C-alpha cells in the first residue's frame, strides 16, 4: 500500500486501484468536494508523473483516452483547481510522492497495462442523484431523467414553456463549456430528433453559464449523463442501440440500499457545509428516497 496525505487531499494505491480523496482545506475547490472520492482502476491509467517546484510539487495522473466520462464531457476544459487527477505536494513530502510514482509505474509495467485509448468507460462517472444550480437554471439528474428548471434571470422565450424533463434515452450528446472572458459558457443536451441552432441563452435544452463559482458543478451533471450514453469509440452497432449504464457501474450497485444511504449522508454533509442550497438538497434527497 502506497499513500500520501496533503491538505489538498490524499491518494492511496493498493496495487489494483488508486483512491483519490479530496481534502477539506478551504483551498480545495467546491467542484472537487462535491465530486468526492474517486476510485481509479489500474487498467484505466496511461501514466503518472511528479513535477518538482520550489515550494510545492504536483502529482498528476494521465488516464487512457475514453476511460473517464468526466474527462470526455469536459473535453480538457476543466480548470486546474478543479482537476481531480492532480495533487499539490508540500516540499517535505517530495520523497513520498516519488515513491508513490514508482509504485504505480511498477504496477503498470508488471500488469502490462496498455496506454492506448479504450472503447468503454472504465470509471462510472459522478454518483447520482445530482442537482446543480448556476446561470439561468437548475439541472437535476436521477439516472433516468434530466429536469431543467428556470430562474428569474432566464429569457422569457426560453422559460415560457416551463420546466423541461428529458429522458436519458432521448439524449444523443451532452456538452459543457465554461465561461471564458466575456463569452458565456453552457451545459447543453442534444435531443434525438430535436435539433436546435439557438444559442444557449434561448435554447430550452441548455443552461446558460456566466462564469460564477457554481458553474463547474454543471460539469458533474454532464459527466453523469455522459456515463449513460453509448461510448463514442464503441462499434457503430453498439452506438445504435438504446443507451444503457456502462459496464463499470452495474445497475445492482445503483440500487444497493447501503450505497443510497451513504449518498444520502454525503448530501447531508454538503448541505450542512453550505455546498448545496436548501432547494438542491431537497431535490436530490427526494430522488434518493424514491429509489429506496
């Protein structure tokens, strides 16, 4: 077992998987705290590195292309403070970080793990249910349906029809883009047989994002939905079938009573610390209770 503990978080490697746990320090981003712990199987890794700095260093994981729905959904646009695959290391722990890198690299060599792209997700995506509020709306996802609700800042042309409910089976693509400079970002769902050319500000299947603190939380919703869509590198025959949960996340695990209880406790902690608003907590809790 190789482990390293820092204010930024902790990483542990048992020979088969890496367990990445975000820290509780105030410097840790809201996105990483909400995402929570990640378990990365060794087979999903393409490499690991440690970069030295004058005062701090940085551990970085490189995943195989196509292994993680979060990386696919964000397309490299997730900013460095929110990246769960890097860890800031204090100078007095450089030796531990180097040992950690050696242990993971040796395991990759011994297991002869290839670094080429994969055609199925090897990580399950963020846990559900999820609810995030940012920009001009709130998006909730329970694994089967996406609900978009609008706030008082939404354009009338978009909010006139009221909340939208989209079945995950009708989604053919999901995109998340952060706001950059004066250009707004968005979370957009492409619905089968319902093409749109409207900008996100007027698109009823999109949330317009303005560059505020909670914008990255929309990327969690994008990743959770992406995990339930056909893998983009899968054979054409598989992509034409109805979307289903990825093999890395068996449906039985989703309905496991203990797992739902753990998620309920996690949501309670996020609500208590102010990460989730009363409304977000209520929506997410209701979705869990329905499945229990």
